[in-house]
C-alpha cells in the first residue's frame, strides 16, 4: 500500500466519520482518532455492501454508496459512544 493510499483512506475516513458523527443522536464522548477509525471501517464495509448490491460503480458520484457509508459510520459512532459511556 502506497503512502498516498493511506493518506486518502485517512481523509475519506475522517469525512465519513465526521458526517456519521453529525447524524448520530446525542453527544458522543469519543475522540477524533476513534471517529476516523470508525469512518475508515464504515467506508470499507459500506463499499463492500454497495458492491454486493451492485450500486458501487455508477456514473458520476456514487451517492448510494456514500449514504451507506455514512449510515454505517453513524451506527458505529453511536455504538462506540454507548460502550464508552458504560465505562
């Protein structure tokens, strides 16, 4: 994996994570690093789901894939925040 791929994964993870965090209800007591990690995982899993549904490669912007990724990030941020609150 090249350094540019790693940097782009981090940037995309940050964007997906932040958008998911904005959609998550309530306050999330997790840091920026966890938000990025959740965003990266949501981006990879969302891409796999979109590919499975056949909506990953469309002309123009892949809006459905982005929506899947952001929804997964919101669920991930909410789940992580709830586990952190339980401590």
